[in-house]
C-alpha cells in the first residue's frame, strides 16, 4: 500500500530561505554548479553542499557530474511548477519600482518557456489569431490547423514538441502579470526557437530576457505590441 506524501518534509525543505533561493535560481532553466548556487544563495560552498544534498534526497533536484563539476537541475517539470506557484502566492518585497518596465517583469524565462509581459502578450496574440484554443480542461490548450501552419512557417518544430514526454501546450499563470503565458513542450520550443533566431537573448545568470532590435521588429510584424525590456 502506498504511503501518503510527506508534505511536512517537503514544506521544511522548501521553507529554508537558502534552499528556496537555490530553487529560484534554477528557474533560469539551466543546470548550475554547486559553486554558482552557493554564490547565488549567499552561503559558503560547504554549507551549500548540505542544502543541495537535502534537495536531491527529497527528489527536487537531480545532479550530473561532468569533469570536476557537478551540475544541478530540477528533477522534473513539476518542481518548476511548484516554484512558480510559490512565486504567485508569495508576498511582495518592498521595491523602489514595481512597474511593468522592470526587466524581470517585461520578459523572462519561467523554467524553459517565456513569461512576463512578453510571454503573456504572445499567448494573447495566438489566442486572438486562433492559433491556439481552449482544450479539454482549464489549463490545456489545443493547436488549431491554422496554428499548425503558422508555427511551421515560423520554424517551430511542433512534431518534436508533441513527441516530448510532457504536456504539449498549457496555460501557466504568470506571477507578475496575473495573466497566462504558454507553457508545456510547445512553450519551450517557442522560447528556444526565438533564441536561435536571435530575437531574444537571455542574461547571464538570470531569468531576464532581452528582446533584440531584430526581434522587436519581427514580433511587432506579427502584431505584438512590446514594452521595453531593458
């Protein structure tokens, strides 16, 4: 007989300020070394080791060795969803500016897909154009024949996205915009393709995304009105 999930253990694990900081750093969507996570969390490497072991033991992170370094990433997409959900309900820190012009709010990665006003703007555009429509539940989205042709024309590999072992296309509530952006395998494919086209660039050691002049022109030609992204 299966035992019940140990929610108290999970709450204690993510409730530590240093461990949740490490998890938020991994929302960049890239694997990071123990040293990078230690620096980002503001702890000594030896201290980071014990925290990372706890996160791995509790199934939140997975680790791979490459040369002298160990790289940590989320154990599954569900962990990224958990962290994003916590970001939505967490109280806001006092800030000098809370406008949508902040880089983190304008455009960023939500694990491996696009969020912020860029991500929500893209999803709103695609729903308006009829490329995507509501699916079988509140979160699921279906790609229409028109959308299939449009994404093919953009160069997004829809077939490969469907073959991935994850939800194909879904709504993901954006913590800063309080609107949905596109998640799932299709959302990840779109983000990767826009980066390959040099329409967007990701900032080093940050989830922030910069829209390039080329990308700004191309996205506007698709009908997306953009805010400055830094």
